[in-house]
């Protein structure tokens, strides 16, 4: 943990916060890759070692050694952590650096050393927790893929606690664990029910979250771009270098399916174009509005399944695409209305839990799966656009390419319009924008709607390139939403 902070996080001290978040996503992927490559015991029957062995019966309840280790180590760790942060001078420096790093430096506190200590402490606690989980399950198998589910539950408890109170977070975590166990036991045939309730709990917690002044957090991708220097404005290629790059990429995209004729490769290139449309939605939401979404591919996945359902019911292919785009905009609008109070990290948590809930629950609703014999694959028959038949991949590729070009053209005009300038003004200074008769709530909802529509359009077009939507395998999972953030 200390090595990660000193080699990666510390070097991003002045970088936009979203870049720091993306770096942690990359670090998680690196750690997962290393964990997968760690050799496993040759004896498949070997149990994960625990601090205590044997089984005891207390009040009619069987308590294993692994359970006893959890009952002892977790409360002790929580109490020590609370004592360290609230009662020791070193612990109080953590809150001081979080509140005002500049003032902390004037008080002879090193925010760099405090940050290293916090990362090391967090690594200790996360390692202890995963060791206890492995002891409960008696095996280390599958721990490398444990991340999203465990992270969503931890973030839910932290959001309920307002990201401030350890005591409330512990109580919320215990409540989440108890409710999850009860629901899993009684509703074993309903997958994802605990994720649904977790999403509802986080959504409600964000709506009623108390915020103090100065707590707003903006996740812009980069600082405001500097204008072209005066001495370069007279050079034509310097003024048009961005347009030249787009033209070069456009020419390459036009020629690519002509040179490469394999249908599988053309299908892959179509998926790239559809992902680019989804990425444009995140550019609007994060790049312009300064709010981070970790669940854009969940919007795309729901849109893809909805489009498949409409086509299956006899709706023309492109009419279904249009309906799906509008429905995705409405869904994002609803998410935006509920998340107006949850900016920055809160919105990122809400969308992350939403993405996990979609993956575990929403995708499997009978409304989407329909009569599909295989619940993990939904048929999406190809359509036609007037006289164009999509029997092959090349024609569909060019149609998606034209749609992507139109999206980029419209967004470039939209960015420079009054609406686009208002969105960026709200990102930079919401209070000052309101003083100039800009309505921040309306502007935010406009940005949410546009981003949701683009994600839905990209998801439906992505699904249209495949005869079946394998929504449990790729494209629309939580990791794909995180990858989309890294792409942008």
C-alpha cells in the first residue's frame, strides 16, 4: 500500500481527481492479474488456514474456528482504528490533511507522509478482511474476482455513514450483512435481490445525505485547455490540427473494412465504433459537467436488451433503436433527479452499485430475457435500413460509422452552444453560474439526459452487431463500465 502511494498516487497530486480514480482502477486490474497467476495448492481438498480450529456450540449455534476469528478480530480492528483516528495525535493529522492540506503544512504536518500512512493502513485492513473471508469459505479460490461485489457493499456502508462516521459505517455494514444473509437464505431462487436492495439503500442515502459547505467535488478529466499561442494562429496546420486528426481517423475507418474482409474482424471494428459512442456519453457527463459515472455500460446493456425485446415483438429495427435511445435518456434523467444531491464521489458510488445491480438483477428480468431458452443469451435479429440489408457485417459497420460521425458533429456544435457553455459553467462554479441566471438543476438534468441517450444508442448499436446478446459474458458488465472510464 505504501509503495503504491509513493510510486503512483503521489505523482498524481496535481492531476484531476478522475485521473487518480482511473489509476486505482488500473492498479486493481494489475493486482487481479498477479493474484490469478499466484500458484494454487496442488491438493484441491486443502482448507484455508484459520487462527482457531474446531467447532463450538453456543446457545444452540455452531461456531466454527473461522467464525470465532471474525468475531474476535473484526471488533478489535474497528475499535483500534477508531481509537487511532480519534484519540492519537497521528490519527488527528489524517483529518487535518483531509480538511485543509495547506493549513496542515503550516502546522508542520506532512500530507505526503500522512497519505502514505493511510494507504498502508487501508492495505492492512483490506488484506485482513480478505483473509477472514477466505477462512469463512475455507478456500482461496475465486478471491481474485471478489472485488466489485465486496467493494459495492463497503461503499454502501460508507455512503450511509456520509463518508465520515466509522461508527455508523460499522453499524450499516453489519445491517447489510445480516439482511444479505436472510435474503439469500429465503430467496435463493431470485438472483441479485440483495444487490437491488443495496442499490435502493445507496440511492436513498445519497438523496438524504447531509452536505457541508465546500464539500462539493468535481471530477473533470482535465483542466481548461489553453488557447493556441498568438505566434501559431497564423499557421494553418496549427489551427486545424485537431480536425486533421479526425479526418485521418475517418479515412482509416472508411478503408479498414475494405482492406480487412473477415466478418469477425469487421464485427470487432463495429464494436469499437459503438464503444466510441458510449464513450462520448461519459465525455458529456464527466468532461463537461464534472460528474463521474461508473455505470454507463449498464445503461448501454439495458438499452440493448430493451431494443432486442422490441425487435422480437415486431418493432422495426431502427424504430426500436430510436425508442431505446429515448428510454435510456429517461432512465438517466431519473437517475439524475435522484442524484442531484450526490455529486462527485457520491454519484460515482450510486452508478457503480447500479451497474452491479443491473449485472446481477435487471438483466435477468423476464421482460428482457423473454422466451429465451438460455437466460444468458437474448436473440437480437438483424434489421434493415430502407434498402440496406444487414446480412453481412460491412454494411452495418458503415451505418454505425456514419452514426458516430453524426454524434461527434452534433456534440461539437452542442459543446459550443449556449447549453454546452452553461453545462461547463455549472461544472466550474455552480454558485457563480446561478448568479448569471443559469439554472443548475435544469442544466444537470440536460447533461444526464444527453449522456444517457448516447449510452443507450451505443449499447443498442453494439448489440445489433451480434445475433445474440451475451450480457453475462462481455460488453455490459461492471468491468466494462470501468474500462470505459479508462478509455475516455
